[in-house]
């Protein structure tokens, strides 16, 4: 219930939804203002078209190519059991790494037989594609895959591999279900390790461009520099490292040496983070519900990467806050024209959102 104040103060906001939302949020002490922000995007259904009748698998991370004219995406293999989730590519050689043109056509694919559960993706300045295998230890069979980060050339040739295949660990060249990877402009590599609340490494691992271990920081916890499931990692235009600390309902920000700079909670329960070249941050919230993040709704929040001010919100229209299962977009990419692409794992969709010109 919103309280009123018996003062001479009057609501004099000029009738805009944004202004009224800010007022409600300030008075009620809630995030109401974040739920009624403008949505300058139009949903495009059926954008992604897979070749040869291939069914759509669970969608992982996606990123804009270095040319701005293509979108790279992880589309996991369709498991023999449609209810299976977490190791869909274990018994499949279907290519899970797909390159789309802006019309939604697949123009390149590779990576078949390399992963068990491909999850995070980045594209470096040279156009190389980096992918993490975040399969859980209990779903990792003895073999040559899992708990790795793989670097591909733009044509799909394996150039570098980090981690010990099939082995979960916490050593300098070991991971425990690494969620995501990002490459800095100087070639340094940052890995978000791992896809677990309490039993994983919950750390950031830094390597040089040739794969030499430099350092790591973080542990399981709730304080600054502590994590509970690092689900995404990204670097903004200022070179700051942003971590989607999903289990703690916050984004943590560091310099590239691991120094804690700030934490943001205004983007909901973050699953994915990306930036455009205009200084905007895009954050997906695929899991806010009445149990994990009460009072928040699933969707994509957009804001100023410098100040953290949220300016737009794409409400996920099929979400139900009473459900605990994550259904919204986990990851988001932005193309050269400012259009967005949301990757939804369980509904098995890539949704395109077209920027509507004012």
C-alpha cells in the first residue's frame, strides 16, 4: 500500500508514465519505477530460421559479430529426450554455434562434438568466437569434453583451449562449469567460473591472450567480490569488468585487476549483460519471481553504463512471478542498428526486438 503525506507537496509530474513511476517508487520504497519504464522496442516473432528442418534447441549466449552485421548464438543440440536439460549435446554432433545474418538466416555453423553443454559466448576484436562448456560435474562423463573454454577462428577452427577436459577443479587451468567468457581489447581473457550457487568456484579467472594464467579473484559468499553463480561477464567501453552475480541479485563491477568498484541491484536478477558502442548497458532478467527476487518482473532492462540509471524496460510478456522456473531471455545481443536479440533457453526461442524510431 502506498502511503501519502499530509504536506504542501503535490504530485506535479507532467503526466508521463515514467514520472509517475518514479514518484511511486520513491514514496513506496519499491522498484515500481523500473516496471513502468518506456519500452521503445517491437517484438518480431519467428526471426531465427534454422536450415534443413532443424528444430530449435535451448538457446544460450549470443553476441553481435565484430562487423555488426551478424549475430552469433549458441543453439544447443536437441536431446533424444525432449525433457533433458543440462547436457543436450552429449550424444550429438549437431553444430551448436550458429552465425545468423540480420534477417535470421544461418550463414555458418560449427562446434559439433566439442561440447556437452555450451553456455557462454564472446566475439573478440578479430572476430574469433569463444565458448564455455558449463556442464555440471554430476553430468560430466569421463571423456574429453566439459569444463572448458574454447576459442574458434571465425571459420570454426579450434585455436586455443582453456581448462582440463572432463575434469572439474579449482586450479589455474581448471574450471567448474564455467558460465561465460569475455576478451578485453588487449587480448586478456576473463572467465566467469562457475554455474553454481554454492558448490562451484564462484570466481573470476584472468589469463593472458596466449592462455597463461594471471590471477583469479572471488569466492562463494554475499560480500563485495564474493559470488553465488556468476552467470555472465562483460567489459564496458571504459574497460570495467561487469559480472552478473545472479544468485545475489546484483551486478558487481571491477577493474581488470579485480579491484571491487561498485554493485548495482537496479537491474533485477541479472542473467546476461552486454553493451553497445554508445555507452548503453543491456541486462536480461530471466528468473525474477516470488521466491528468488520478489517484487521484480522478468525482462530486459536498458540503462546508462556510466551512471547505472535504468531508462527502458522490455517486460517479458509470458512470465509468471509465481513460477520458479526461469523462462525469460537469459542473454541479449545488440546489432549495429540498435535492435536486440534475446536468447531463451527453456522456451527455445531467439526473439528479435526492433528499435522503434521516435
